């Protein structure tokens, strides 16, 4: 496994740390195993230890750059506060696939474009299914993209997926975007999710990792078209969202 480039843990917009959880050494290796990794599958970066008792762990799994604990508790709460008015003006809806199957996840979007799916198929469009424009993407979310995406343009869609009890997302590729050279950046908030990573073609061996609240994943480069999905969530594992469940934000350059 190639080692990851050394990177800087930024102070802004928030403290990027999860104190006491991943420290380096055997204790952290155990935490790392508990998070669902085998040592051969991921890279544990001691370079990112910022001081004696806090660290962000960056893991590389099949080209997915997984930043465990990127957002601390305060930053997660702040982000949920920023999402509240968005969910009010662009309510979650439950999309159906072109074949008429209802997805278990509910979703909405922020940004100039939003992702929708109905009997006409998957696409990005400028308005919510109820007709209004999507709300703007909050600056705090764009800042995360600017920090992790290594891209000189901003995303034009922030897809907001809400996973309630018993929901999942089947293995899929993100391929409705015009240019796959831009990454997709995922931000997890709320309950833990078992995130499955496959291959660039359907089928074959897969690996799964638990994503926790505050984790950020960059899906880019050769892994941009890798199949991925969510097997299940651990409903009630986090207290971030008042009614439980999980929000996953994916930032995308659609056009
Ligand atoms: C997605 O693939 O669109 C969502 C991934 C996730 O919920 O972690
Ligand atoms: Mn996806």
C-alpha cells in the first residue's frame, strides 16, 4: 500500500480532532481494528497526530480517502444547525428508481443543482420535485470541500441523504455527473453506517468499514467510479440528530 502524502490538519473551520480515541501505538491500532479495518487494508497516519492527546486518522481503502473524526462534536452540531433551514425549505422526499422501486433513504439537495430520481430516471435538476429552487450550500460545507477535495472549483450539488431506522443504499456508482475527474466528498452525521466498497465493475469481493459521525470520505481519482453502498445503520448509535438516524452529505460537481 502506498503511503499517503503528509497533510496538514487545519485549525479552521473547527478543531479537527477526536481527543483520546486514536493516539498512535497499540491502543490506537486496536481502535483502528474496532473501526472495521485489517492492517493490510488501510494506512494509519501518525503524521496527523497534532498534539499529545488528539489526532485525526486518515485511512485509505481501495482508493477511498477516509478521514475519521474530521469534524469534532461541536462542528457536527454546527453543521446540523446549518442543515435545519435547508430541510425546512427543501423537504426530504423519497425517490423512486426508473423501474418504480421506492428507495428507503429520503433525500433533498442544496446548491444550484439537486439530484432526483423518478420514473424518468436519475438526473440533476435546478429545482426540488415540488418546484422550488434548492437552497444554497452553506459556506461551512464548502469549506470542507476546499480543505479535502484538491479541486479548483466548488461543487454545484450537495446531496443530503437521510437514513432512518432500517434503511440502506444498494451498491452503485456515482456516474450522473458530467466529468469524473472531480471527486465526490461525503460527510457523515449521526448514526454509524456500515459503508461497503466494491470495485469499478459490479460484483467481486467487497470490503466494509463503519463510518461514524464526523467522518469525511473523498472518493476520487481511480476510485471515482468504484461501486459503494450502505448495508445498514446502527439506529440510535448517535445522539446528534434529535430523532436519530444518519445524514450523509455528498458534495458533487454535476456539470
Ligand atoms: C452515497 O453513496 O450517495 C451515500 C454514501 C453514504 O451514505 O455514505
Ligand atoms: Mn454514491
